[in-house]
C-alpha cells in the first residue's frame, strides 16, 4: 500500500473515496484533504463527529506553526500536526483513546481560510450558529464536546 491509507464512506454505499497519505483523513467537500491542497491557506474550521454516539466537536486548526530552533534567533515555519489532530477537548480525546479506533470518528473540514483572523472569526461564528453550548442529543446529554466559546461563555451557564 506504499504508506497510503484507504478510506471508504459506508454512508455512500462503501464507494472508495481514494487513498490518503495518513490514517482517517480530513474530508473537505467530499474529498480527502492533503498537504498539496493547502495552497496559501492559513488554517481551517472543522467538525469531528463520534459515529458511536453522535456527539460532535467544532474547532479550528492552523496548517503551519512558527518554531524557534534551539540556539537560533530566527523562527522557522513548519507544517503543524493537522493531519493527526483530533481537537483540544479532553472529553473527546478520552473517548477516542477509550474506543481505541480512530475510524469511529469522522473528521470534516467545514471551511478553509487565508488568514489567522478569518480562521478565528469563522470558528467563533460556527460555534454560535450550531449552538454548541445548548444543543442536546435525544437522551438529553450535550450534543457537542465544546464546553466554552472564547473562554468567556461556558456550557455550565446555559445547559
């Protein structure tokens, strides 16, 4: 398989979506998103869905990071860990580790943006549009893993 990972979407009748260079790839507009698709983009807004219970997480991720190598004065731009990233929610990551199989989590890129400001704005917009602090599943539990927006609005105050 040459380091490529196959992905099929069972919701589409098991139609192969192609191969990826990393496991459980990010999907964008129905296609696998790879490093060559980044272009001049700064980052993206995403949704991760737990396919076992329906809970979701909305967040943002930047494609690059600036690091200062030891003993150097200049910062170096390098690609971030976006390919293996599963969000910053402790609850989501605990469930992911507990299940032991990342295939039970769908990773979708909702939008891609050219600047840091637009990435941050769109994430906040999506968090409010989806009512991540107040929406519930049929069993009454929170629909989203997100526990706050901007560190200012908390689920405990609204749910």
